[in-house]
């Protein structure tokens, strides 16, 4: 892996060319950015609905800390995701560096551990391909380094999920920026909805007819027709579910309610699904067996 030369990060300013889209669930924040590409509309049979709770569509203030789908702003509550670059070369791994600055403008170095990590980092292209879920390292000065696998040409969105250590009332924040990978982009159509998929010899089936808001989602894992009962804890749970909205790349992430009892998880995992917006969501369900992490992918329509 090629690591970029070390250099001090600006504590108060960003590269002018890297001003991100400051959107919160489809609302303009402070600095607009030219769209990275035409948004993908929801399927015709599942049209978007205006005025849903937690999904404001008018130019009014939004309470982004409470919405179940988050991650479309670079700044929230005085915290900001700052990147050292807004473009990386295609086809080779990248050590992507960034900082989280706080209300005073200085890099934050004190984070609350949640889901066993101080920060969770996600990457996905605008066509919802190339999903990566990483746990970067932080230097003493607050510089994080996320070791991204090789990216394909196109526009990517990078998300940082964290809780600043500010006391018992600290709020989980998800911030994001866009990243350009130069080259000839080859968009991939979103796969058709399906309630079953196979990964690494495991069959994962979803039982859900979700609507926007809180609804139950049940995943069942089997192998060669037999129920799987040896799931291992991953991030303090038996699974991690990350979902991205087809229209705006809003992020939702969920964990099953099943209590953890050693390496004895499965075959059924029950989630309280919180999808704030109707349309298609690309779901990535991660689970672990025998020390190996598996990622099952679905397209899930939400009414």
C-alpha cells in the first residue's frame, strides 16, 4: 500500500476545491455543491412520499441528530469532517487521511467507544457499489487514516460514524464527504429486489415488508439447508447491517436485538429497522463465523 507523504493538517481550513455537498436528508445546509451525478429514483411502484416524519422536504431547519437515516452533511452540531484530499487515483489502495474538528475548530482526539470502536468509516460509490466498512487508526494529533481498498472511477461518498466524548449526553454523529476518482465511470444498475442471497456458502434470507419508519426485519442464515447456530460476535453483536438509500445515499445502520451468548448466534436475527425514507435501499448485512467476516447484499424496497 502506498502511503501519502505525511504533512500537517490544517486545523481550521479545508482545501477550497473540496467543499462538500452540505445536505441533511435532502435539505441544503450552508454551502451548495454541484451534484455528483443524477440521483437514482425510487422504483415507479414505490414512489417517494413528501412530509414524512424525520424527512423534511421544505426549506426548514432539520433535526439531523434524531433521524434514523443520516450522513449527508460534512458538518453537524459544530463537528466537521475534514479531508486532506478530494480526489484519489483509481485502481490502487489509498491511505485516506482526515480529521474531525470540534466546535472550537481543533481536531477532536477524545471519542467514546461504541460498537467496540472509536470510529466507523464507510465508503460507497454513487451507484451503491464498492461498499467498504473500515475501522481506521487515529494518531495522537487527531489524524485518522482509513486504508481504503482500490476504488473504481466515479464519485464516492465517505462516512465517519462516531460519538465525541463530551459526557453522558453525547450524541452519535454521522458525517460524510464526497471523493472523486478520475477515469471512465461504468455505472452498475441496482440489482433487482430479492429476499434471499448467498455469500461464502451461506444463504441469508430476509423476511420483511418494511415501510418508512420503524418496522421489524428478520434475517435467517443457513448453510447447505441447515440452520446456522455458530455466529460469532461482531462489533458486540451477531450482525451489523448498513443500508444506503438509492436516491440520496442516506445511511442507516442497525444491529439485531438478539442477546449475545458467545459463538452461538443464529439462525435468526431480528432487527428493529429504521428506514426514514421510501424507495430502494441497498442493504449490507455483515456476520462472522470461524473468524471470517461475511457480507450479504440485498436490494430492499421500502414503502
